[in-house]
């Protein structure tokens, strides 16, 4: 297995899940809305995830159930599934800034079915770094195909990959993937102790306020948020599911512009030296 860089899309999205996560541009704070859990007793209840009072301007809610079901952020099939009450709270990235009590403070990501097969086929192994992204929108903004933006909200460096329930720590029993049939088609990626050797950055965590360098969507309201501005190495390395022909990429200096895939969860590329340098730049190290 090899070390890879994975852009991992999570939470509600206009193309998958029908929704957005709320974001306050004045403070930079956000609340990630995890997708509903469709397998009975594999998730927690939205209502049990209590919000810190007044955490986000424009959000008058005490728990995630109120945010998901009584707001414009989730709609269509996503909202209908959320009414059932269970949330697929994954990944676990340590203490969650907007929640009163984080379900677990360890770092873990579960993946199964086609997405897990893709990670396995791409040879994702220990040392790989996941950067988690979602689509955000300001409270009060009207839904539109150009609304919002994609941004990186968290990270996890893989310390171990577990495909046998007996090898999981005791605290992982509450993870939504714990009750799945284990094996190559279902795995939990456990976080390493540190993101980088020699730096005091935990192996998993949330960015409390996404900085400009963590926003992927190209800052031009005339285009869809799916058009991303990325470091040039992404064009050279061609992440999985991204366009393969040069004509679909535009280059300006050290930045490339490309329409990101409408579907898919895990976009995998090499954890090359330029990729490591870019990840480090997100932390200012």
C-alpha cells in the first residue's frame, strides 16, 4: 500500500444528498451537516447532537435535527431521509467545534461499498492524508446551482486500516461502520497520532474557520462552485474521477482551474512532494 492524498467529499451536497452546510462569512464559522443514515441502528440521532448556543449567526436551533428539518439547508430526498432522525456521523475528527458534546474524540473514517473498493484499488495505505470537503452556503441565501462554495473543513492522516471488528478500539463501537459486515468491502481508517513528523498537529481534526487557502471553488460568481482553483500539481497528477484531457484544464501560473466531478466521494492522487508542501501550507508550516 502507498501514501496518497485524497480529497474526500462529505455531508450534504447539491449533487448528492440535496443540501448544503451553513456558513457565516463574518466569523468564518460553519456547521457541517452530515448525511442521513439509511441503515437502521447504524447511526446516532440528529436530535442528540446538541449545538452550542449562538454558535452560528442566523441559526436558531438547539440540535442538528432542527437545523436539517426546519431550514433550507437540506431539501428533497436528503430532507426526507433526515426526518427519520438518524445521522451518519462520519468522519470522526476529534472535538467538534459546534457541538456541546462530541460523540468521540478519536480520529476515524469509515468507508464501504464502491467508495471503499475505489480506495483499495487506488492503493490507499497508512500515511495517506484525507482532506475532507463539503459545500457551504450563507444563512438566508437562496438555493441555486451557483450558490455556495466547496471548502476543506478537516483532515485525517491514516495510521492504520482495520477490516476486522475485533481489531477496533473499544471506543469505535459507536461508529456507524462498526456494525457493518467487515472485510475488504468495509473498513475503518484510524488516524495517526500526528499529521506531520516534527509538528504538533494532531492526526485528525477540524479547521474551525476555513481560511481562503482552504476554499476550492473559483471565486467568480459567473461559474458554478464545481469549478475549482487548485495548485498546478493536481493537473499534472490527475486525481481519480477528474478530467484526463489537457483541454479540460486551464492553467494560469501555478494555479489550475477544472470542473470537479459531480459525483463521487474520494478523489485520489499521489502524496507527492508538491502535494505534501500544499497540505503543509494549509496549516502555515
